[in-house]
């Protein structure tokens, strides 16, 4: 099927489980033209469609490297979190290792609401994809920032109590 034909049967909303399952049942490589769209669907929190697609990419592994790489680099912390927690744990070490440059970039990024910077460091460490001293340096830097951030949060909380 063409991308246009596949897009007609893609889910209409985050609860369109039947459409998501129908797409997934087509399998790879049939869904290749809409895999980027499937990754984008994973950015929707509390969505059955996002869960079905995450499970699909978790099983698929290596053929999805490009799309998952792009998903990790998108400016959506929930999408990155979903990839780290639902997709990558099911991949082989060889497939995960192909994303080393993405993990290195995310490891040095500012923290987000779902700690994806630290999840990147953890993946780099788990699979021995980065120099240990480099990882230790980033962990130390992030601990210092976290301490300062915690102090600031405590100050704000104290000021709110005094209002």
C-alpha cells in the first residue's frame, strides 16, 4: 500500500484502538511508509494507540532505528520517555548501540520532566556505549545542577507558604 492509502486507515484519535491494531497487524515492511506517523502517535499520553504502537516498535527493533532516532530527537519529553521505557528495553544490545550518538546528545541535554537525560546516561552506561570518565563527569555535573535546582524549589516553596 502507498503512504496515502495507509494514512486513510491510520487511527483517527488516541482511542482508535481498532485502527492501530489493524495497522500493526499489517507488519513491517508494509507499514514502512507510515512508521514516522506511528512514532508521532506515541507522544500522546494515556493513549491506547500510543501503547499499541510502542509495543510494535519494541518488537520490531532494528528496522525502526531511523524513526525511533528521530522520535528521540523530537521536542516532546513524553515521546522520549515512552521510547526509553516501552520500546528500547525490548531491543537487542546491537540495535540500541546504533543510537549511541542520539543517547550522547540527550545525555548532555537539559533535564526534562521525565528525566530523559538521565535515562540516556543509564543506557550509555548499561550497554557500555560511552567512556566511563565522560559519564562520571556528566553525572557529577547533573548532580550539582539537581542540588541547586532543589535548593531553588525549596526557596520557592518557602515563599509560597509565606503568602
